[in-house]
């Protein structure tokens, strides 16, 4: 039952984030959601982020270049999980996703006749 609850909560969170307009779910708001989630998951999950000029300085030019003119600076959020008993010999798995928090065209679509 716990696994089903965790899955349903994750699906609800994803749906809420997807449905939030980009004017409300800014990069800062998205990062805060991730920070809150990491805190809820306990001390085995860590949260860190690179913000604005840090992205440029660490050579994340694509992220920096796309978001540098935005009202809310671009961010790279990293959440890491260390399972019990993990050590340097433990195999690592990376899950990578992206959160787009700006209008990619959907809000500006025009009707066929106008």
C-alpha cells in the first residue's frame, strides 16, 4: 500500500507542476518545490542548485544562455539519493529530467482564423 501511495502522490505532484502556468512556476518556484520535496524525503536526499551566473562560470552555457534574459534567473537543480549501505563501490544510476518553466509557445498559440 505504501508503494501505491508514493506513486499516486508523485503523479499528483507531476500533474500539479505541469498544470501550473509559467508565470507562477518560475525557476525559483520550481527549485523551491524541489527543495521542499528533498526535505520531506529525509536526510538521504540532498538538494543543491546552480543559479544564474554560476551556470556560466561552471560552463553550463546552454542553460545560462537560454535563461539569462528572464526575470527569474535560470537554475540547475541537483537532487541526490544515497541508499542505506551505499559506498564508493556501489553502482551509480542517474535519472535526468528537465523542467521548463517558461512559455514554450503554448500560451501564445493563435486561432486558425486570427
